């Protein structure tokens, strides 16, 4: 777990945490997209770094997505805005800033703490 002063903490997933996403809004227009596969590389209570093989039409904070993932078998559906895009090889990386009203930050915080504790215990056993 790495700490950033303005954010509290950001939990990294070296192998990636699988999930799906749907585009829900582009500009002022609501849309309904098919789900796409996504890997979450790190996450905090305010946002996440995700990647997908899909090149999405990006304009800063003009596209909103709903991100679906599970941590410790606890499902989450979080809405957020795309704030940056970067291409690396055959994958596209995106920064997602979460809409704080779309999820329970307390629930996410508890599951992230549980996940970090379990991962630290596994590392000690090795």
C-alpha cells in the first residue's frame, strides 16, 4: 500500500483486479453501452487506475462510466469520470475520478483494509 498526502491511501493490485465497465454518459448525453472488460491496477476512495484493450473516445471529464468489481467477494458498482488516458502497448490506461455519491466510501474503505491485511498476512507466510 502506498500513501499519497492528498488522498489517504491507494491500494495497488500488481496482477490487476478484474472488473467490467459501462459507459453511462458522454458530455451531457446519457448512453447505454455494452459492458467491457477492465483491469483495476490501483484504487483509492477517490478514484482508480484502470486498463482495457479498448480505445475509448476520451475528452477529459466528459465521459462517465460505471465500474463493477469485487473485493473480498463484496461487489461494488461505482460511477466516475475519466480524467486521463495513456496508451501502453496493446492496452489503454485511464484515470477514473469517483462520484462520491454513487457508492459507500465507508464500505469500500473497510473492504480495502481487509484486502490489504490479508495480502500482508500472505506475504508474511511466504
